[in-house]
């Protein structure tokens, strides 16, 4: 409700309270939750769900995932904001990234019929961007206003039309 009203500060406070409630729940099953659906975006091809993976440390993980299911089965499909050691290291070697920084990238990852994946990188971020920054870029992608920096535009299983 607060997001729809444009009160992002109250929305962020409420989300932090949700995370605290999950981490301090009496039920151990609830405490193990590592993801929640943060937003549902209506599209002509069906709803797109924005999964928010709780803060994670380390070098290889998905932070946000925009996909067609409200129960993400594969964290590496859809529009995903992720980070990985190899890409971060490559940017450090070329002096584009300070050693203490972590590189994130927004990718459109489509499964290939014969197995494997088709990946298009739409945006790089030095450090972890906030949800609203990523969501704004996702909306540009969905409207066809953004082209990938590398790779070919994907279909996101029919939501996006390849150009």
C-alpha cells in the first residue's frame, strides 16, 4: 500500500520489519525463508513477480529476480540482478573496478530448448543497487526502451518480444 502511495521510506521500513519478523519467527521453517515476493507487475502475457532474496554475503548470488512464478524454482532464470566472482575479477583486472567493490549485473536469462541458457546483460552496477533502481531498469526493458549491452534480447518466455 505504501509503495502505491509513493511513500518509499515507509515501504522500506515495512519491508525491514518483515525481514526481522521472518528471521525471529518461532517456526524454524519460516526462519529458513530466504526470499519473498516484493512486487507483482502486470503484463499482457501474465504477471511478472519480483522476488527479493534476503541480503546475502559472498561473491556469487542472485539478489533480485523478475520471473513468471511467485514461487521461484530456478533462481537463475528471468530478469536477474546477480553478482559473481568471475565478472567482478575481470573488471578488477581491467582497472574498471576498485578491489573492494563488488560488481552486479542485470541479466535476462532464457532457457534454451536443447539445454543451457541464453544471456543478455542489460546493466552493470558497481556495488549493490537498491530495488527501486533495478525495478526502474526492468520497467525500461519491459517497455522495449533498453537494449542489452551484450547478448541478444531474449523473450522472457513471451513477455518480451525479441527484436
